[in-house]
C-alpha cells in the first residue's frame, strides 16, 4: 500500500501489525537516507510502547537495537498514566515538527491505527463540557439509552447507526459533541483526503 501527497520534505509512516517488520524497515530506511546525506528520526505510534516496562509482546527496540537513530515517544508514560489519543496527537505532532525544522525526515512507526490516523490526517478532538455531560448522564440513568438513541438518530443518523441503541456511554458522548460543536458527531473523524503534513505511507502485512 502506498499513498503520498505534496512535495519536499515529508513524513514517512510505516504501519502494520506487530511482527510485520516495521521497526527493521524504519531503521533500514533511516540508514538509506543517511547514506544519501539526509537525517531521519523515528516517532513511535504504538500505544503500548509509550509505556515504560511494557516491553514483552510489544516488539519494542532496546536502545542498543536502535542503531544510533533517534527515537521519540518511547517509554514516556508510567503504567499508572492514562494514555489518550488526543494527548498523543499533540506530542507526536510536536516531535514531527521539531524533526522537520531540523531538516530531517520523521518516520512514524506503529500499529495503533487511531494513533497513526490522529497524526497523519486532519483530525480534531472536540472538547468536553461537564454540565452538558452530567445532564445527559442523568437522563441516561433515569430514562435509559433509548431516548438518547432516538434523539441522536434525528440529529446524526449515521452516528446513531454506528453506535447502536444500547451503548449509553457513547450515545452521551455523541450528543455532547453535537451540542458543543453544532456539527454532526462524525465531523471530527479523520478526513483521509487531506494530510496534516505531506506524507508517504508504507503499509506492511503479515507474511
């Protein structure tokens, strides 16, 4: 799978499941670029590899295995910390912009699809409003999810169909976003026709 847009210095994204060789390819690519006089740095987009100590089953490279190539957003959270896609998006985009400002090529590597998507595409995260959410949660508790589902069906039929009539928590969130933004709940999902920065995507599949 290949997909690119724009010109000049770009982000390279290497995506795929654990065990497909993403890390090895990223290091090989960085070394190939270095041989041509271009520095490259790796940005982790695997949710589990953000955590210190989460090494088993995540294929996380040790420092010795990184071939001297800078890696970002590895081991940045404690196990007790809660990771969020919105927080990751801010950190990863900051790291990528820093790499681009140095004239280097950022290589985004990971198998966590939502984390990758949040960085690559125009993807916004609506805020929250404690008052709106509390009112909706109170209504959910008193009346059940059916009323919320019917209301969401009238406001955003596609979101209602995707969520279904039984997931009260997601119904509350969808209605909260609609009330906050005045837009359909799906408006903040990735627009895969517009990259955040010029990007080439390399998708790896299991053998």
